[in-house]
């Protein structure tokens, strides 16, 4: 199936004194992008989950490769796939490219927890079924000029370690 | 009386693609510096006020001049004086300098509010008395190579507009 | 004439532990919004000015009132008017509202400088004429439920102090 | 050998609307902490490398586990060890704990590159020898109440993939 896709413009304030994106700003972009996926891809407002259902979705794991540097003014295309969908957690794969050139590759694990208890809580069933629409199929795996990382297939099969 | 003083190192991530401090990062420095003033200058932990007394101190006003740019690696000396101390709000003057050269001049107004009600709440009396120790005296006014701004004396006498 | 307008969604990461927008994040929004104004309102790419013309537009002054707090998930409508357009600097007025309720009011002064020299440089003439399209007319002054600040008219007439 | 250690106070602005550290802020802490390691641990000023030697040290890889959430006002103890020191890159292990409880575990790969060329450049020899002082010895591996991750030993032995 298709990835969830969005474009993010690299702002002046995303860049550091070397003129490239400062890596904490990449994580801000990821946070915004995943919020947009909830809103537009899963039809589940992230603020709504928080304010009305008291559900939080903290990230508990990241594996990130910054493949090439990115400059002020570049427009990055972000793609997101679901890799593993568990009962209370899900694993995402995110890639950011500029004009077809891979800039960042991310494996991210989110857990669903109750804001009051701080404990893991089941992902609402309607979200689970929508998450499956973005499942990364082997045949649909992204292609890039750079070879895929050796560890990626293993990562995809690895069980999610959800330890909030 | 003496100003509250602290030194802040300009980090790589504070700077933008031009190599100078990006102005939102200056406001992060101000936020951290005012937290340190609460902790060390007023003997009142800001996290403690928040967690235990449910008191928040949002800023409702800023007047800021960025007098000279600041580079990665510069060590800024921050100074803070109280200018006006009201029942539920206080006005601060903050200056940041590098080796005696003024870089930023700030007028900031904080209000005290209850986290639950969102309404203004009296500043705890012990804080008020400690705030007076940092009062900006006319005679102790800071001197700089650059002339003081024409609007500053008026600003100092203007009544605090506290509108949370 | 019409203001330049854009909508900004308040993100999870914009908010602080109290659940409201943390003020340095407001300044990040302002920075992005002014970049969008350059790109869409002035047909002058901010990255292009930086990369190709070596022109920077640092902010040298802010007067900001945070009128009401803003929560995660709110959609803020930003409006921008030009107040004073000089040879090497311009003064902007920016307002952010949520469903017609004013949340933030900003006076900002930008200067144009050469990236190499660090000295002020004339605003390109084609930008000046486009800036005038967003001039704040008295008749077109924004209306709000809250009364306009007493200091605003004076501020509008005050000469720009551009001192980087 | 001993880790490089530093304490970082969790600020109001580090926390999100849920009251916990927002993960992009953790990466800002990591960036500052690694800068301090250069300055204090390696006697090599990071701004100096940048300004005078035109050497940049971008991060090209992160593997991060957020083991437990962290609240406003917590004081985190950061520890850093070198895991692998190559010719132009080094792999670090960083852990952040609060009162002995592990909060974050990081594997980070830095590369040294020339600011002008954008190409990898040898780590200055005096830095290499100082980096070895912080080498993670198996016998000195950190202990925690939580079991070590299954993947950590493998990660430690894995060759650095330095792909700027």
C-alpha cells in the first residue's frame, strides 16, 4: 500500500551554524509529521486523543541514519510506513528525501499509554485497522540510489520492545 | 542592589544558518535564566511552584532589542533586575552582554496564576520581599557604550499591564 | 490593503508542561510566518536572498503581548501588516488569533544586512513596492474584542531604531 | 576507565503538554553534552574546531531507547563512553539517569568532516588519544535495574557506518 506522505520545508531556524539541519530539528519534523499522520492518515486527531481520550503516544525507540546533509530552503518529502502493529505499540519506518535523494532513514516505536495511569493501553481498534493501510510491503519497499541498510530487514522482523 | 547574574554559553544549536544566535533561542535562554533566578535568587524552585503549589508564571509582555549579533561559542553574561513588583505580576529588566558589550536588552512582564483556575493569584509574600533585593535603582542603572534607549525611562515607570 | 495571512497549527512540541504554548515557540512561529511572507507575499524567497544574494534579515526589535494562552491543537490565524518601510529596515505588525480571539500582538523590526559585511544594505526596490501592499491603513486596522493597546498608535509613528 | 559525566536540569521548556521531556529536547541535551565533552573531556573547544579549524562533527547515526519518562525539574546525570574510535568517525554510548534510574540509552556515531569540502577528515591525533580515556570497558559496563537490551553487545561490536 501507499506510504503516508507530506512535504516539509527546511526553515532558517532548522539549520545550525554550519548551514545544515541541526539534528534535534529533524526530530521536531518527525514529531509534526507523525501528528499529521494521525490527523490525516488515521483520521484520529492527536490533540483529540490527548484532550478527550487522555491517550498519549510517546516514542520509546529511535534508530536513525542521517544519510546526507540538508540545507536551508530544501523541501523534504517525508514518507511513513507501518512495520509492526502490536496491541499497545507500533513500529514505523520514516524516510525523508530531497528530490529523490535519501536524507534520513528512521525506525520509530510508539506506545499508547493512559495519561493518568502512565501505563500502556490498547490502541483503539479503528486505529489499528487504519494503520494496516500503511503497512510496508516487501514489494513496495522504497528504492534509493544508496543501497538499503544491512540491518533493515532484521529490524523489520524484530519484535517491538515497548518499554515506556 | 546587585543584579542576579548568570553566564550562558552559546551552543551550536542556538545559531542559525548565518552563524548567529537565532532569536527564538534567545527566548529559551531567557526562560532558563528566569528559572535560575527563581531557584537561586528567590530561593523558590520554579518546578516546586508548579508541581506543589500549582502556580504558573507565564510571560505576558516582552520588549526586546537585539543590539548586536552573537556567535557560536560566545559566553553571554545575563543580568536581571526587578523594575516593578505588583500584587500578581512583576516586571523585569534583563540584559545580556559579551565581554562588556551589550547584545540584548529585555523588558519582561510575568504574571502569577493558578494552574487550575488560570486566574491571577497573589505573588507569595516571601517572594515579594526577595524580589525587592534585585530592584533596579536609578543610581545603579547599567552603563553601556551604546546610549540608553529613549523609551527606557518611560518604560520603567509605565504601569504593568498584566493580561494573562 | 489586506494583511498577509496564514494558519499555524499548535503542535504538541509547541506546548510546555502547563499545556500552553511556550513563548519561545511563538517566536519560532513568527520566524516561519515571516519567511512565508517573503516567499508568498513578496515573491522573494528567503532562502534565495540568503544563498544567492547574501542578504540576511535579522530582527532587531520585538514588542510582544501575549493576550491569552493557547492550547495544543488550536489553529492560530496569523496576520501581518507593514507599519513603516525604511531604506534598510522595516517594521511589521503581526497578530495571532484563534477563532477571532486575539492571542498575541507583535511589533517587529527587521533590518537588511549583507551576510559578508554584517552592515545594513538597502532593501531591494522590488521588495519595497510589494511591502507597501501590506501597509496597515488606519481604516483597515484590525478590530478585536479586547481594546487596542494604548501604546500602539505611538509605536506606529515611532521611528525605526535599526541598530544591529 | 571513567565515563565523562555531567548533570542537566530538566527545564520547563524541555517538557511537552503531557509534562514529560519532549524527545527533540533530549537530542538538544545530547548535543550540548557532547559539546561539553569536547571542551572539558577532550580539551578541544567545539567552537574552536568550527571557527578555527573548519572541522564539523555531524552525527550520522542514533540508536535511542527512552526507557522511562522524565519530568520537569528532574536532574539528569549524563554519562558518555567511547565505543569505537575510527580514523574519521567515533561511536559513543550515552546514558541519562535520574537518581540511579535509567531514563535514556543512546548509541551515537559522529563523523569528522571539513566544513569547506563536506568530506570526512581524520580526527586530530591528540583527540584520538584523549577519546581512548573514555573507552567503555566490558568490566566497567554500566549496571542498571532494567536488564541490558539484547542488541547492545552486538551494537558495541558493530563496525561504525559513517555515511555523511
